C-alpha cells in the first residue's frame, strides 16, 4: 500500500512554522475569549485555514493540512504526486487522508474521480489548471468542483480543453461565469463547443480581465474569425489570440 511521505512533509512544515510566534491569548474582539478559544480548538481543517488568515492567534502548532506537492496529476487509476523530478509517487485516492493541500499545477487526465479527490483537499492554491481528458472519458465537471479548484483566486493559466462546467441541474455554465472565479488569469485555452457560445458578454469579460493570451481550438470553418478578432482588438489590442481549426 502506498504511503504519504509524512516525515518529509512534516519537516518542511516545521521549518516554516518554527519562525512564527503564536500569541497565547485571543485578539481583542466583540466575541468573548472563551468563544475564540473554542473556535481555535474545534475548527475543522478548512475552518482553521480561514481563521489562520485572520489572526496569528489561530495558527496551529501542527499544520492542519498535508502539503501534497506543487505538481499533481489525476489519472484513471492514481493520483501522481511530484516534489522534484526524481521524486514521484502514485496513490489510490481511497488511500489518501482527508486534509491535503495542493498548489502549483494540477493536471486532470480523468474526470470520473475528480470530486472524490477534491473531497480530500482542504486547500487548493493553484496557479495552473489543465484538463487533458481523453475522448473516452467524461468531458464535464461540476461547477462546485470548479469553484473549489479556483478558490484561491490566484489561478494564472486555465486549459479547459473540451471540458464543460455544469450546474447540479446539468445546465452548462457559460464561460463568462467561469472568469468571475479567476481574477488573476493570464492564459486561457479551450476547445470550441457548439453548445457554448463565445458571446458578447464573454468577450467583454475577456477585455476587462488581466488575460494576456487566449486560444481556441477546433473552430468550425464557418466561424467568423475576422469579426471576432476585430471585436477583441477594439478594447484589448495587446491580447495574443490564437484561433485554430
């Protein structure tokens, strides 16, 4: 059975947290001290992370999550964890603990187990999110899962490929709504989908964003490229646009 490298991870955490002085008493607040102490003691991992961001008093001596690496790949059978190029390990999702923290790059090669893996994560601080789902696999994820993956608000590269995002009712979420969760996005790639219009509202969101590069693959022959490019160029002339059939 595969095992998490807890000794190695704990050493990294210790090195980071050992320089932090944690206050012994709760901060001044409208809440009684007993309530703040209770919050610190009984908070779940996700709640603890939110509290730690508000005040150093809530920092735990033991980190509430296990750092799982900055290059993670979800495949059909395993989750691949990489710390260094020469240090890779594979795990079955059901073997993983329920307090993982992932950052950096996350590649999703198979989507059927995405929700299960996300349920194991208490923090997602991603800079790059890529969906490389094959034609044999599902090509959609839930809106709830997408919001968790982009929850840090620091995502810089998003490659959706053929993937669509759907609500609990199965409705397709328009691209412009996805951009609401990616304020730091610099690069966006997607495959053209006849069920998802590249609407004027989507174009306006792109023009108002921090996007530097935008790529669309598998465009139909009748797609009005010139008009689309002209529309973008009016408000965002420095945007690098690649339209690929």
